[in-house]
């Protein structure tokens, strides 16, 4: 179980989304807008700063800390 919650600031650990995983480049910042638990994985819906909103596995994200 993860400690990521709605409103947390995150960034992508690698390229995400799209047909070839290139809709969200690696390191793109975003904000979690929803979370859900699957059978084997946990997922978050993230609104990224490039305008894309994607549902991704929590292990594909890095929590951002500091001043926002």
C-alpha cells in the first residue's frame, strides 16, 4: 500500500501514456487527482503539467517534496 494521496505533487519516473509511452516525458511534474486499488497494483490518476491526465501505477511515480 502506498502513501500517495489526492493532491500530492509527483513526477513521472519514465515516459508514460500514449501508444509508445511518450505522451508524458520522463520527469514531468503533476498532481494526483484520484487513486484506486487494483487486484495486484495501486493506480493514481495524475494531471501532468503538459496538460495530459493519465492513470498510472504508483511505482511509475516519484513524490516531489519541497516548496510549491
